[in-house]
């Protein structure tokens, strides 16, 4: 694979190879350059290279190379300069067409040369053998071998270009143009196989376009320009298919057009619809679908009448006659009679499919459309006034066929009308897309219809008739043909008749036919056997149970009556629901209709505004064209003035600015070509002169060369002798100089030894100093590293110690916090218990005081307690030690220690409350001062002896008792606090210590 620094070098190399006749090598060099990854960005020289590349591909008929190169070039210039790809493809197709045209002109018998069934098929062995043994002339065989390959290459060119340009929004126009050219190629040379293949290719391209919707640079079919291009391609495909008589492909093309319009949800222009329905009439007539053929003619008539403003009355009459005759050509009976269920379903599907194509409805809901029939078609023709527009002969024929009852004279009256109608033919003057109308093709169908009408009318008034008479009544056909028509009519239940050839008569009416009897012979046999069995074994009649049933008849009637009433109410309710649904549906349809009407009005407004813009654009474009035309005329005048002494340019066609530029370019090219020819002529003359001069100079140059050679030889010998003499002299002088300098050799050696010894001593001293300095530096660095290591070790130890201490502190804090929480919880539980006892004691004292007050008010004696108590004033105590408790006894809520209450013998006689148990237990149970508590959360031991008891305060009934004052460590009395409040949750104003730090003590 050859590589080039610049693309221009590859082009020069290719031209050099072409000049020496190596076109294949030149093509390979350009192919390597194009497919190389180095040149993936578009450059202007690449376009020239592609032009030369496609020229070589065409010359060598290398279609595969051309396809590869064009695909690579499309990748290069797809996003940068797509017009360059367009120019290259146009040049490629132009060269292929030119080569094919050259081959066509060189061939004497083009039809024989192109007598090939498939351009893509290779030669078969039997064809080769036949060509050798046949008597075909050598010229014809050479034409076949020369022309056919070029047309194969042209067909391959079209396929390649379509494959490259497919589904590309930037090259839609070129794609459509290529498709049209391919269609014209198939039409011109009657290539039916290639046309089918081309249609399939285009169909697959559209299918892939719909399948891969996320493709880059995908054409937007909803855009009007893209949709119109695709639609024009399909219309051209439909035209060529009908011209080539490929009716199946034409029908597929019709489906393609309908599918495309259904895909974009748009209705084509009237001009396209005219072509569409005109081709449909031909397709349906060939396929003998006379009903849809008539419907297509009706659509075509409506289009011409609505949109063609230039249509004449004569053209309209001809169209109406065609529509009416096409409707009359439809057979008057239905083909569904006697058909199986599968055939009916297939016929229904086919009918819906055809009706969808004929009506060109984008609505695929089948329930919105009724099935087409001959009766509905004729009624529609009468309602739309088509019959009134037809010619008089066609009207008379219609009246005779559909409204008159003339079984004996019908054929005689129809025959002259048919002869007149068959002569009518013509081309519409105002509708070029409509094919030539010939009413002659309806004659056979109308004659068959006449025969059917005669048979139908004769069956109504005759029971039998001679075959000869029936033959005279139908003069169009022989009786064999009439008999076939009658068999078909009887098969589809149109008439009931039977032909008896033995008696030579035709019998009408509902006569049993052998085939009808055979179709039901098993059921007849079964009925006969059943009757015989009944006669042989009559059924046994059981006694009637009517009497028993009459008893319950009233209840049954009542129940049935109620059931019927309930059913009637249900039916009425369903009717109301159905009517309501109908009203809602009508309302929805009305809303939908209004929205559709509003949408159509908006579309109409938009269309008018678009037409206004288009007219404005056309006006501006026309002004620009006029301006360019004037400039072109000025340039043409200037060009004529500049070429006074030369031939004036000849301009063909319309004068435009672009044409002038092209003309100027052509003239410059022509002048340059003429100059090149003159230069080539001068160069050829100079070449001849130079060649003659060199031929004359050759012997003289040889003679001078020999003479110069002899002189140089003599001069060389003299120079050699001179060099030998000079060498001898130099050698003698050198020997003398050596002898002179040999005396200084000893002094030189001694001086060298001194210098070497001095430098060795200096080197050794310097090396020793360096070693000492290095050793000192190593030792100092060792000491520094040791110091750093020790420092780091001590720092790590200190950090570990600090970390351990921090962890211990944190653990200690956690333990203290847990212990404090536990103490608080225990203290709170004890205080709650004390508060509950105190509240119970207060309630008891309140009840006792209440009883005493009630007793005093009644003047009665005080209520005695279970243990009698002394009066309120205590008697004098017998012992002085108990004076203070006796004095404080009347206070019901005053705290009295147990050891003082136990010594009083008269305490049981006092009305005071029962002694309460000590909060802290007995004195023996309390911890000693010198002993430690068993639990950490117990109250701390007393450090001092209990202080002297203060005198009791006077008792206050229903007052909250305060705890005795506790002493602090320094001996000062603590502030009074509530006795059930731990640590003083509500400290007094004069409290001097925190509640949590005050210990619990006994007074």
C-alpha cells in the first residue's frame, strides 16, 4: 500500500500511471489514498481525486471499487461539504450514461444486444455452448459482448448511488433524481426484472427509514419538501409500472403511495390524486375488479370537476360516460352466495383493502365505512348528478338496463347503442395526466350484462322457452357462451333456470337441480327413516298431568307476571342508558366535529398565508432574475466588445447571469486549450530541430573526445613523474630532521618523570584530605540520626502516656457519672416513699381533726380513738428527761424520735397519731462514724457527735414539718430544707450551700 505526504502527490502519480497505460495501478493507488485513515478530513484536492477515481472506475468497469470509494468519501464530507459528494456522484452517473450511450450507438442491433433476461445474472454454460454451435454472425456476437457489460455497469451504478444516498436528509433531491433516472432506464430498455428489483430496493429504504428513527441525518417525512420528493418518486414508479404492464408491481406502488400518505397523515395534491386514480382505473380493469374500477372513475370525475377549472363540457361528458359505463359493467349479482366462511372472510378483507385504496381514507377504522356495492354506486351516481352529465346514448343504455322491462326487445335496442358508444374515444384537452378514454373496452361487459338482464326478465314471464328462441333474443353470443353466463348466474342465485338439451328447451323457475338434491340427500334419508320408525314403533302416550298443573297455575301466572314486570323495568332502564349513551356519543361527535372544523379553518388560514408568502417569494425571485438578466446582457455586450477581432460568442437558450459566467468560463477554457495546442505544436517543432542538431553533433563530439583523451594521457604521465621526484626530496629532508632532534630525547624523559612524580604526590595528599572530610561528615550524620531517633522515641512514649492518662480520666468520669446517676435514683425512690407516708399521715390527722370539730360543734364528747389519749394539755411529766417531748406532743405532725416516745408511759393515752417508724431505721442499724458504708451510694457517715436537740416549736396543725437542721463540717447549722426533698430541689433564699452537696443527718 503506497503512502503519500499530500493528496496531490497521489493524483500526480495516478496521472503518470495512466499516461503509461497502467490504469489498474492508478486506480489502486487512488483507492488506497481514499480508504486511508490519514485523510479523514475534507480537502479541496480530494474532490479532484474522486473525479479521477470515478473516471478510472467507469473506464475499467469496476463497480465495487466505485462503491467503496464513494462510501468512504461520503464519510469524509458528510458533515463538512455534502455538495462535493453530490458533484462527484453526478459526474459518476454522467460518465456511466455516456459510456452506455456510446455502446448503444456502436451496436447495430440494440434489441438483440440487450436480449438478456437479468442484467445481474452471469452467463450460463448452456448459453456459451449455444453461442458456439449456433449460426450467429460474428458481428452480432461481438455487439452482444460489447454492449451488455456497459448496461450491466450502468444498472450497477444506479444501485450503488441509491444505496449511498439512502435515508440522507441532505441528499434527498439527488436520491429522487437517481431513482427517476433508474426508472427511465428500465422504461427505455424494457427491463422488467430490474424494475421489480428497483422498486423493492426503494421500498426497503423507506421501511428502514421508519424502523430506525434515531438515525443521524434521517429525513423528516413530515416536512413538505421531503414528503413531496418521496411521493413524486412513488408516482413515477407507478407510471413506469403501468407502461411496462407490470400490474402487480403497479398495485404495490399504489399501496406504497397510500402507505406513505398514511404515515405522514397528509392528503396528496389534486394533481397527484388524478394520476393515482387514473392508474387505479387501469389496474382494476386489468384485474377484472369492475366495481372498484367504477369507483376509481367516480373519484377521478369528482377531482376533475372540483379542481380542474379549465375542463370543458365535452371532457366532462366523456368522463361522466366513462363513469356510468364502468358502473354498468359491474355484474348485477353478488359473488358471496354459496361461498364458504373462509372465502367470505377473505373477500371481506380484500374489499376493505380495496375500498381503503379507492377512498384514500387515512382512517383505518373499518366500522366507519360501509361495504361497496353496485346498487350503492348507482345511487351515488344519481345523487351527485353524474348520470345527467353523461351523453344521451349512455343515458338511454342506463335506462334500458336498469329501469325498462323488455325481455324480447332488450338486446335489439341495446345493440345499436353499443355500436355508437364503441366509436367514442378521445383525450381530455385539460387533463394531460388522464389517459386516453376509449369506451370500446366496455362493450363485452355490457353485452354480458344485457344477456343477464334478458335471462332475468325472461324468467319472470316464461316458464320454458326453446333454445333457438333464446339464441335469437341474445344475438351477441353463441348459445355455448350464453349457457356459461347462465351457469354463473344460477350459481350465484341471480336467476333460476335449467337447460334441457334433449328437448331443446330452457325451463325457468325454482326447479330442483340434481346438485341441490345431492347436497341434502343424507338429511332426506334421515327424515324418511325417522318417519318409518315412528310408523313401526309408535310412541306411548302417557296420561296428561294438566289437572295437577292447574292447581299451581295461579301461582305460576303471578310469578311469571312479576318476572315480566321486572324484565320490562330492566328493559326500560337499559333503553334509557342506551339513549343516554347515544346522546353522549352525539355530543362527543359534535365536539370532535367542531374541533375538526376549527382545525380545518386554521389550516386553511395557514395555507392562504403560506400561498401569500410563496407569491411574495416568487415576486422577489422574479425581480432578482430580471436584475441578473440585465447584468448578463451587460456582460455579454462587454464580452463582445473585448472580442472584436475574434469570433463572437453564440449563446443558446435563455440569457442568465449564471449562463454568462459559464460562457465566460467555457471561452477561457477554449482559449487555454487553443494555447496549449499551439504550445504543443511549437514544442514538437523544437523537438525535431534539437534531434537533427544532435544527430549532426554526434561524430564531431566523438572526434573531439578522442583528441582530448590523448592530451590528458600525456599530461597525466608528466604529473606522475613530477610527484615521484617531489616525494624523494621530502623523504630525505625528513631523515635529516629526525637525526637533529634525537639528541633531546633524554632531557625530555627526565622532565616527564619529574612532572609525573609531583602530580602523584599532590593527588595522594588531596585524596587523604577528602577521605578525612568524608569520615567526619559520616560520623556527624550518624550522631544526628541517633539524636533524632531518641527524640522520636521519647515523644512517642510521652504521647502514649498522655493517651493512657486521658483514657483513664475518661473512664473515671464515666464511672463517677454512673455512680451519681445511681445515687440520685435511689435517693429519689426513698424520698418518694417518705412523701407517700407523710401524705398518708396528714390525711389521717385531717380526718381526726375533722371528727373532733364535729364533736365540739354537737357539744358531745370527743370521739375516742382505739387507744385513749389524754386531753390537749399534757400533765406534768414524771421524769425531767421527757419534758420536751411531752410539751411537743400536742403537735400532730411534729417529728418525735422513737427512743423518746418509748420511755413515755402515758403516750398511749394521748390523742396524738401513732408513732411513725424512723426514716433511717433504728440507731443500732445506722452505720458508726468510724466504719465505712457497704455501698458507695449509701449516705455518708457522721463525722461528729449529734448536736444538742433544740427545743420543740409549738405544733401547728395541718402544717408541713421541716427536717431538723443539720450541721456542716465546720459546726455551723445548715439552712432549713423540706424534709422529703432530696438535697433541696427548691432551696430557700438564704441557703448557703448547693442542694446536692448537703448530707442527710439526724437532728
